């Protein structure tokens, strides 16, 4: 299977495959047994081949070194048959109570046992007596939407297992392999000028030095929590016929613009951000595609230029106009998928520009925003209790010129 843009980006940017995961703590039925759990996980692994994928070390290094055309690397990801997977060996069982500390410890220990090169992309820690199951999956093969799919699959399989029947591994609509092949063959060269113009936006350093991927990692970050009024997620977004992220990013762009101005940094009114989208844009390639039941990492990562213009914070009319401008600026070509394809898959379609070229190592946007979207829905008894994302570096997805 060829690499998708997000996979190629992880390789090309040198992101370590270790400690790169997502996890979810799920409530389980009291009647669940070890045998039943193994049967359910086997069905999930059979239905979603990417969860048993193998990343050949030699091929991955070649991708990192850009020593072969990424569009032709059909062997970059291999998927062995489900019969080759030791499902029992993927489960750790304990009688511990799932306290915050115990879950954190189990998550850390379970994630350490993931091995993309050995095809160990999914592992589980079963807090047996507490009816909790901790699932840990490699981030290379899963995204936020996938968790909703997985919890639904667990819930669908459980009644069959509980009744002593063998649950069926029903096929998904469009496989991840098919999606990867379609995206790799797509032609987005008409977008080249657009993305280069976006990346020409002035983007001054946020501090007294540039960010250092060896120093500025997750462990050195801090968190600021802000409570927002419910209107942000309802009335305000509806007033501009937009989404909540339109309002949030308008506020962020204005705040960054004001913050820089207060420090004497003249960067104009536009700001450059790196945005993550869910990437499941099957409608771009025709109605025959259906990704609603496909597990995988579809995340699209791309730069956006947001220019709300000069705004007085006390003028509601100007703020509304700024929100409408930002809303329109966030609607980028191909929902951002084209950027990843041009940057990481189709290097031959990317001639040098006056300021930047495909191979440049110049920094992209300094500010990133998280993916917005709904949390996974409950799934008839297999309800999510907690989800987290871990990555060794805060620089995963740093935008570079296409």
C-alpha cells in the first residue's frame, strides 16, 4: 500500500514512530470474558487491515531520505493476514482499579509495546474487575473519527459473542488501501500557485529565537485553559452561516495580530497558521467512495492565511465582518488535501518558486491549531470514558512549501 500524505509527512519530517499514539478507555459489559475479548478484537483487526499494518524499516528510511518517488512506493506499508496476528498477545489483563495514575501508567506501558515495524499497531490493557478496557493504537493508523468507528464495532460484535455466535467481520465501504491509491494518483498541480501565495505570508518569530524541534517538545509546553460562552458554538457561528472553528480562529487571528502589534512587530494584519482537518473528503473523488466506516489516519495538515483586516475590538460590525472574511479564507482548495499531496507525494510536480522550492527546509507556519470535530459517540455499552493523543514532538505536521 502506498503512503498517504499524512504518513509521508511523518516520514519526511523525521517524526519518531515511538510514543506516537492515541488511546481510549472504554467501558465494557460486566459479562465480558477474556475469550470474548480476544474474539471481538480479532474481528476488529480483520475488519480494519490497517490496524495490523507493518512499516518495513528499509522502505521507511528510503522515504525519509526521499530516495525514491513517493507515488511509486506501493510497498511502503504491508498488511499481513489476520491469521498471522497473535491477538492474545496484544492484551494485558489486570485486577487493578483504573485510577488516573493507573490508567496513565498502563497507557505509557502499553504504548511502549507498540511497534510499527513489527505490525503491532493496536494493544489493549483490560482492567477486568472494573469493566474498563484501555485501547492504545499507533497514530500512524488511527485518527479521532476512527475511535467512533471502533467503539461501534466493539458494540456490534459483543451481542454475537455473548450469544455464543461468531461475529462477522463485515467489509467497510472504501478501504484505506483504495483511498491511498486514489489520493496518490490525484492531480492537484492547479493549486500550486495558491499554496505558494499562502506561504509567502509574513510569519515573524513568536519569541527571541526560532522554535527548535530538539528542545521545544511536548514536555516543555504549557497549557492555558479558557472557558468560552456557549454562544461561540451556537448563535455566533450560525449568524455567519459557519462553524464554531470559524469563530474560534477569528478570535485567535485577531489576538495574535494584536499581540504582535503590542510588541512592535509589524507583520501586517494577516497571520499564517497550520490547520488540521479530518481529511475524509471522499466527495472530492466521486460519489462511489464511502469512508464513513474506514479506520485510518486521514488527517490533512495544511497552511492557511487568515486576514481579518484592521479591526476595533469594540466595534461589533467590524468583528462580524472579520469573522466572515476568516470563514471564507478557511475554505481552502480540496479541503487542504492537495497541499499534502503536492508537498509529500508529487515532488516532480513542484518546480521551485522565486522564494521557496520543494526541498527547502525553511520553516512553515509557527502556529498550529488542533482538529475540530465531535467527540466519538457512545456505542451501546462500549462507551468511551477517556481519550488522549501523544506525540514525541510538537512539530508533527509542520507545514512546508509545496
